[in-house]
C-alpha cells in the first residue's frame, strides 16, 4: 500500500469527510480512508440495529474483488493494513479489517446495476409489463429465471434519506455524457460476467449487483464497495430453483422480515430481533467463506 502521510492514535482524530448509510469516509490528505461500519440499510433507510462483523465482511470481500478484477478497469483500492494509518493498538483494533485506504476520485451520480436474473424490482416490473426498463423480454419467464443476457439497469444515486430512481440508458447519457455512459455500461457488464463465472464455480450465483464509479481526471475508476452482500444478490447454486424467491447470502433476509412488518419504509425503521441479526450475520460470513475461503 502507498504510505499515508498521517498517523492517528484514535479514530476520533481523523477528519470525517462524509457519513453514508454504511460507510464513514475520512480525509487523509492525498488519499481517503473508508471505514465500513456494521450499520445496515434497507429500502434506503438505515436500520437502528447493527449486524455484528458486517463491516469486516464488506471490506474483505471488496478487497478480494478489487484484486481479482484489477485487469478490467482501474480501481481506487490501495490497502487495508491499519498499521499504516493507526498509531496504537486501540486505533488499529477499531480499524483493522473494516477500513481501506483508497485513491481520491470524483464519484459519478449514477449507480451501475447489472442484472443476470429476474428478481426484485425487475421481476415486479416484468410481471406487470413484460419488460424491464423498456427492454422487452421473452414471455413466460419465472421469478429468479436467468435472463437471456445480463443487462444494464442504471439508477440515480440519491442522497441519504431519499430513494434512488431507476433511469434509462438514454437518461444516463444525458447525465454522464455518451462516452462515459457507454464506458460505464460496458465495463459494468464485463465486471459482472467475470465475477459471476468465478462465483458460480465457488457455489454462489450473483443474481444482480451494483457498481459505483468515479473519475480521476478523465480516467474511469471503480470505487466504493464491490460485489458484497450489501450491493448484490447472492444465491446458493445448490439450492437454486427458479419460480419464486431464492435463499440468499445477502440482506434479502432482512428485507423479507421488514416486508412482513407494518412499516411504511420511511424512518424510523423498526429494530431487528436477535434471531434476524444472528441469521443475517451468518449469511454474510458464509458468503465471505465461499467466495474467498477466508
């Protein structure tokens, strides 16, 4: 990892740049420090109950995918060794395995979503219209069926507390410009296909996922997290049975519990019961184990 110029004795000494739904971002001067917390968000709302160990799983999986996919597109990841930016044992204990130093980039205001299977909001849209984001699909597809080809379904990137909005590729071009939009689409599809092939060999179907990109000068760069249970739907290969919802290694378990509650999907969200917290933590850890062997 490139050396950082500053060393800290406590996390409180860091300069907080932004606080997202899950990640806190600190300014290290020429680089950034991203700390993945155990917060969990669903339906664009941060829940009051954390998932123990979740931030460590997100960071370790992102590190794995940044290293694995490095030849496809430049990325912002530099390293995760907390001893490079935390002076004493207390600070290192807070940051180790859940933080990463990254290059600075200007985030693009579009989320790059790739779908390989018919699930979630895409399934609901198809069931009503026979199409997804204006793309006509073959009739007779079932929930969780594989799509004829993975396809790109971008959305806006909303501020915390607001909902992302699905947009067309033409609208994406209007936001990013034609050249950058095409590059984002093509790179996203290549990342998804490469990752999905590897994951399937390790017992996981990546049904869909979300990538985020930034610009460093005029160079496109993969940023944020990559192919984690927070940004993807992970299904077990050995339990795959299209025609309905699938068991998963992601936060769909929490979404399903929330859907069963009388909650309007606006803050404040209900607290999660202990069994849902424990089961979700196990699912995240199983995804990490299957994909990385860790």
